[in-house]
């Protein structure tokens, strides 16, 4: 009985620690998280030392784990990004000139190409994990408000918020039209009829999108929309934001020290 109670208390302690780490990142000012992510991304993209990039990948993994993102969703996102990176990593050693290390079917793999492939892979994953850890847990509306507070042009912020809000609506329209095509016996093939049908589908999607956007704009004007979003959430920089900013600055200085010294 004592052992069972000990295991239960230990599991609760682990869950509380996880929720505290997630709550800490979510409680940070969105502007601080966004600026930190941008600075880390710019720094990582400018680095070339594999040791510094490995350390940056560790930082990104730490942020991603601390944010407690859904495991399978995170894995799918990483696979999508790495599927493009892997092709580049496999071709770089054979397309970049340099000292040959080995040969595959008469193609020489250069040392410089392997180094560049490892550099690209570490950079892409370090930036991806940092982005998911700092911005991935942020609601789209909160991200839009943070961009507005950071003096991003209001039209770009409006475009971003509208895109996030209605992209699912247009996807449902697309699914409805595809279902109607299947109900009429449409089967995709490599022929002119299929290309013509897909063209009609794209055209109807554009027409319906335009009609839906006109109805949305009329509805918003009826509700008093004057071209501005009135931000009700007053973001404030607090002590925890300053502490996190100092930690990010220390990490950036550490990465620069490993890169150049």
C-alpha cells in the first residue's frame, strides 16, 4: 500500500512539474516569446560551427519539451520538415566540390558536402523546435495581437488573422465540392477531362471565396467594423518576462562564444 501511494505521489509530482513548466511558458508575454524566437532563429541561421549548432538544437529541444506539445502532432510536423531536408542532405555530399571521402556508384561524396549537409540539418531542426516551443503553444489571435503590439503593419496583422480564421471554412467548402464531384462519378485520371475538372474546381473555389469574403465584410460593417481591431488584452512586461529575457540573452551569448571562440 505504501509503495502504491508512493508511486501515485511521484506521478502527481511529475505531472505538476510538467504543468508548471507549460504554465510558465504560456504565462510569458507573447511579445517576449516572439522576439526571443526571432532572435534565436536569426542567430542559428547565421552559425556554421557544428558544436554550436548541436547546442542550439539542444536548446530548441528543451523549449519544445518544456511547452508540453502533443507528441504525435509534433512528430508529424518534424517529419514534414525533415522530409525536405533529408533530400537536400543526401544530395549535397555528391554535388558539392571538395575532398572525396567515399564513392557511391561512381559519384564521389565530398567532406565539405557532408559538413554542409549536417549543418543544414542541425539548423533546420534547431529553428523548428525553438519555433514550436515558443510560438507553437500560442493562440493565433494572441500571436496577431503580439504582432500588432510590435508595430507590425495593421494590414498584415488583419490578413494573418483573417487567414487563420477562415482557412478552415474554405477547406470545408473544398471538401463539399469534392464530395459533390465524387457523387457524380468523378475519378481522377491522367487525362484532359481530369485536368479540366480540377480547373473548374479551382475556379469555383475562387468564386465562392470571393462571394464569402464579400458577405463577411458586409456582416462586419453591420457590426461597426471600421478597419481596425480594438485590442482589449493589455500586454505587460512583468518580472518573469525579464528573467526569461535574461536567460535568452545568456543562451545567445553562450552560442556566440561557442561559435567564435
